[in-house]
C-alpha cells in the first residue's frame, strides 16, 4: 500500500540531487526529494564561535565516523587507506568542500586512447562544455579567463579570488621553476551574487561558510528548485527502492519520515543521488525476489571497486608573514604535470 504517489522522487539532496531537482523543476512535475539530513543552518556553523577549530575535529568533522550526527551512519573504512569524508544534509559534501572547481581536461575523456589505462568515456569535453558552463553559473564560479591549460572559450562568472600573500609566494616559486600557474577556479562568490554575500576571506570554508559566499548547493541550486515547487523533505531516510514486478521498473521508495515512521512513496521516476557509498547501499538494500542480488547488479559489481579521491599536502613554515590562515584556500593552481 502506498501512502502517496508523485511524478519523481530524488533520493539524496546533495550536489547532484540539488542540481537534478533544479533542472527538472521547470517541467512542473510533482518532484519530491528525500534527504536524510536536516537543512544546514549557517548560524550553527563553527566559525560563528571561538572554538571553531576544535569543532572541526568534532561535530563538524568531515568524517561521519567522528561527527556521529543523527543524520550520519557509520562507515567501515578499516580496509581503505583513504578515509571517508562526507556531509549528510541538503548540499551534501559541498557544505564542507573547499569549493575547488577545476574542470576536467579534454584528455581526461580519452585516457585509454592517450595513456593506455582505464577506459575512454562515452562522451567528450565538447559535449559537456555547455553543462560545465551552466553549472559554473549556478554555483557562482570565480576565476580568470585565458588559462592556457584549458581549451579556449571558457568564461568566468566572477573575478578570481585574491592571490593573497601565500598565493604570491607560490607564484614566485612556480616562476622560478618555469612551471604553469594560474588563479584557481573556485565556487566562491567574489562579489554579491544570486542572493549570496561576497567572500570576506576569513578562511574557514571547510566547516561551512556562514557568509554564504561559498557555493554549496544548499545556497545555490536548492533555493531556486524550492521556489520552483520542488518538495524537499529533510530528515527522511530511504530504506529501499520498490519494484513493479510486471514492468520490471522501479516504482517508488520505502523511507523513514522524521518521526521514524516507515512510509511508501510511489513515483513514476526514481532518481538515486546518494553518493558513492549511499547509492550502492540502497541498491543492495533493495534486493527482492526479482533482483535477489540488489538492483542494477547483474554484473555483481555494485558496492565494489569504489575509488576514493586521494589527497596529500605539504605544509611549509616561512620566516615572513604569508597570511596562510586567511581564505579561500584554493587561490592558485598549477597544471604543469596534468
Ligand atoms: C570535506 C570535503 C571536501 C571536498 N572538496 C571538494 C572540492 O574542493 N571540490 C570538489 O569539486 N569536490 C569536493 N568534494 C567532493 C564533493 O563534495 C562531492 O563530490 C559531491 O558532493 C558529491 O555529490 P553527490 O550528489 O554524489 O553526493 P553528496 O553531495 O554526498 O550527496 C548525497 C546526499 O544523499 C544523502 N543520502 C545518502 N543516503 C541517503 C538515504 N538513504 N536517504 C536519504 N538521503 C540519503 C546524503 O545525506 C547526502 O546529502 C569534497 C567533499 C568533502 C566531504
Ligand atoms: S573565506 Fe570566503 S568562502 Fe571561505 S568561509 Fe570565509 S567567506 Fe566563506
């Protein structure tokens, strides 16, 4: 028995869930997004208090295993050299991301042909370029046009974030080595933009930007999607996708509402946008008589071979003041070894 029938249900209101909600909103279909976390409140962000650095290691840690908020579930990453980071709530990972916004290069789509590894993509950069541009506009990406590492034609939405003293030190270093450098593309508003206040360079981007300057999708796509009629329901955790055995198609979801009551929502279209861990988790949880190994799993590969994003840094101590604590952090990049 279904409690309700809608046109589209989106599972997860993070980066991709917010973008797809906005992109479908103009159809005026009845679209519901079920998101397990609550709407982030900028007034709660650690930077509004003096203990913000300590809170970055506690309730605003990027690790759900440390944070342990009601919206988080523990993730066993014992066998992984790279630990899980995420955020569960509208905006998803972008609430804690630094806003670094490099595009793929055309060569990324042809790694099999060019480098003999992995596989070529079924699409190329030129096909995706209009969508990169649209996303830059929605997210409010700052940058400087003319980077020779990119194909020509990319236009910046706003001026770049300031290099600052640390960026100038890095630029001098790159110049001495003769390496490429360029001001980074960052989804940080350097001017008042789309209802968001401009960045004030405080430097605490990775515990949530209380200023609203950082383009996390709770402040970029979601206000537009909600205004256009999308029904975003927070603190609703999806348990599984249901199947219509006659058509062999997904028919809706079973979820827990904010009071923990189990509900069934029928939908003509089911969109799964629950990230690299949550998406296979739901597909496997949805095992049923017609799909005993979970949905979309005829290969047996769902939930295997997850590739996390490695990250390494070098920290330097300088005699002169370089204002390394100020933000945004991602002010300069080099694609010398891309
Ligand atoms: C600390 C950090 C730094 C990062 N830095 C950058 C950066 O500088 N630049 C960059 O491009 N990327 C960065 N990223 C990565 C980027 O944020 C992610 O790639 C992006 O958010 C993934 O989008 P997604 O929609 O797939 O998943 P997410 O944004 O994770 O959204 C998935 C959503 O689904 C919800 N969900 C999951 N399961 C369920 C369920 N069962 N029921 C209901 N809802 C559910 C989750 O709560 C979450 O809100 C960073 C991420 C983190 C965490
Ligand atoms: S440095 Fe800018 S983007 Fe980062 S938290 Fe401060 S205001 Fe937000």
